[in-house]
C-alpha cells in the first residue's frame, strides 16, 4: 500500500534556487570542512581485498578502479540511508501516538537531515544516487509500510541498531580523518534513534499479522546478508569486465564470505532479541535465516 508519495525520496531532485539553498545552509549552521583528499576513504584491507587473488594479480590501475567502485558503493549506501532516514522520521512524526513521541521524531528528522548534509560534502562525482543497490531498494519499499510495529521493529530496532556497529567500523577504518570523525559524531543520535525504537516497540501490542509481516520482511533482509559481500564482488566484476561463476566462487571464498556473514548474522540476531520479539526470532531461526551460506550458494550473477 502506498501513500501516493515516495517516503524514501531517493530520487528527489536538488533545488535550483540559490536563495533557498542559502536559507538551508544557515538553518544547518554549516561550516563546510570536508575534504576528499584522503581518497579512497577505505582501503583494500577494509574490504578484505588483500586476500583476493584476482585483486592481487590485477594491475595498479585495475586495483585502483576496484577500490574506487567498492568505496563509492559503501559511501553511497550510507548517504542514501540518511536520505531515506529523513523521510522515514518525517513519516513517524505523523504516526506518533503522543506529543513527546512526535517531538522526538521531529528532532530525529532533523538529525538525519543534518547527517545527509554533512555526508554530502564528501560525496564523489559522478553521483551514483540513481542506482540504489538491492538493500536500498528493499529499504525504500519497507518505509512505505503502513504497519507501525513493522516500521519500529525493522527500521529502528534492527536496521538502526545494525547501523550503529556499521558506522563504528566505517569510522574506525576510515583513511580520511574528517569523514571518520563525522561517522563517529553520528553515533549518539543513531543510538537514540535505535533506543527509542526498542522502547516504543516493547510497549506496542503486536498483532499476529504484524508479527508475520515482520518475519517476512526480515527473511528478505537476512537473505541479503547470508549471501556475503556482494558489493565487493560487483566492484571486482565491474573493473574486470565480468567474472565467471568459478571466479566468483573463488573471490567469495577468499573474502571469507561465511565468516563475514556469520559475524553479521550474529549481531543481527542479538539486535532482534527484545522482550516482545522472541517469537519472531524463533520463526527466523526455524527458517535457517541466521546461517551463513557457503560461497557456491552466494553466486547471484554470472558472466
Ligand atoms: Fe543518521
Ligand atoms: Fe538514524
């Protein structure tokens, strides 16, 4: 079901009016200290590429290209998540049941607008915003949901909780000190977004229909995690002009996809464990959704 407008707003155009842009800059209190000089933002080790034979054997130019693709994908994802987050928080302003809840979501929408603006200083040209990845497409569909308990649980309890550990690792490993510090500065607000989700979800009476909807959405999400670091595989494939099935399996093995997914699935499982979500976790467990897949089962594209 749709509201007739696009909550995630991934394709919203930029405003062309310089006066409005000046008002926005003033409202944001921008200082503009970004620098794209320390690029790539994350190095080969961050992506596990140092263990991948096809990467080691590539020319310096190809290696730079692979790293560039992987960096853009990673940065773009954070950028678009903040963009979708701004729409999500604004929607939750309208769905609030109390005045305090409405105030909080109003403030959270401002947090995400601030994050988006701060990240935009580090955005790379050309802008890849037109090509949201599988996760972003999933997120954009999810924020259209009308079921508040689905939104609270999946977006705030699980995804924002996940975002916290993701941003922590992006910050820690970032080669650009200004961008690293920026991700660290997001943590307090993101932890408030997550904590509010946990509080509100635990005081919600979740219907059987909502529980089953949450189970379906999380199954879809966990499937994406089970198949490992597909963004890194895509970055290699793009630079090398495609990978055969066999090459893809080797790349995934060398990226240690099972250990990679296993760690993520554990973190996600512990995030899903709240007072009132035991049944959901049990359903997902029965479906084997917390089991990482071996490399051979993670080949999504060929050629
Ligand atoms: Fe944010
Ligand atoms: Fe957030």
